C-alpha cells in the first residue's frame, strides 16, 4: 500500500483558492489517487479521483504530475462550509487506507 | 435509496460486554467495509468484504468479527468490549471494478461507541 503524506492543517480565507498537496512516493503503476472530505460527526465523502494529468469536476480539480509521486487537490474560491478534513488515498485492490488527512480551516 | 445505514447511532457498553453494530446498504454494492476513527485521527480499516460469504481482515481486526451472509448486510461484532475500542465506527460500501476497489466508497453516518 502506498503511504501518503499531507500537511496536518491549513488555513485559508473565504474566496481564496486552496491547494492541498499529497506526497505518495511509492505509488504503484495501477494505483488511483482519491480524495475524500469529512465534516465533523459525518462519514467521509468522495470528492475526486484521478490516475494522471488533470481531473476536474463541479467541486474540485486534481492535478497529478507525470511521475505521479504527488498530487494536488485544488478547491476554487472556498467558503466557510469547506472547513473540513481532506484525505488523500492511494491504492488499488481492496484495502484503501486513510492517513491523518489535512484539516482545512476557512476563515471569514 | 437510503444508501448506507448504520444502527445504533450511539452505544455505551461496559468492559467485557459484546454487541453487534449493524450496517446495511441498498445499492447492491459488492464491497463493504468497517472503519474506526479515534478522536482527531484518520480512519483505520477493521474488516472488509468483497461479496456475500467473503470477508477479510484490515489493519486493525483484533477484537472484532464480521460476517456477510447477504449482499446488503455487513454486521460488525465486538466480542468482549474494551475501553480501547471507544471510537466512532463507520461502515462503507462500493462497487468493484474487475474485482477490485477503484471507485468511490459511500459511507454511513457512523456509530459512536463508548466502552466504560
């Protein structure tokens, strides 16, 4: 299983773009990169998944460089409601594991 | 479509008691899993299942049993509760692609368990 490293916490202000980078140096050829969001007292919620280059959906963008040893989740124009913990997961197979995540605090 | 449901929402046990946490999904997902989340920490995989009759251990399986007699249900049993098992327990489910988990997991609302 590829180990991931993320910043423990980040602060931002409303309206700013937030980029959270995840390192996964030993990612395997078949591994996907998936990001989840978790609000307090709730289960995690899928945000975005990618394999290479760039993926965009209505919530976020995911940038993956050619060597795939890192990935960056980009949240455009965050609001207070984006305050949450964001988890980067790497793997394929049946044992996806969550690291400690990044606690994003959005301030007014 | 109820998604993933978990019961109970809250539970208090005494050390040594046993109980079963219930999890059900109505999306016909092959894959189901149980995680625990301790305060301020990430989720740790306890057990998972890729289909009825098939279960396997995750990162932290000790003290827990699971069974998967139907596609819909995946109960988690605590054999003899210990204070170290105080945590929030999340159940999740997903489709499998070519027999492997590469798609999004859908999580239930969680069960908050306290063991005294």
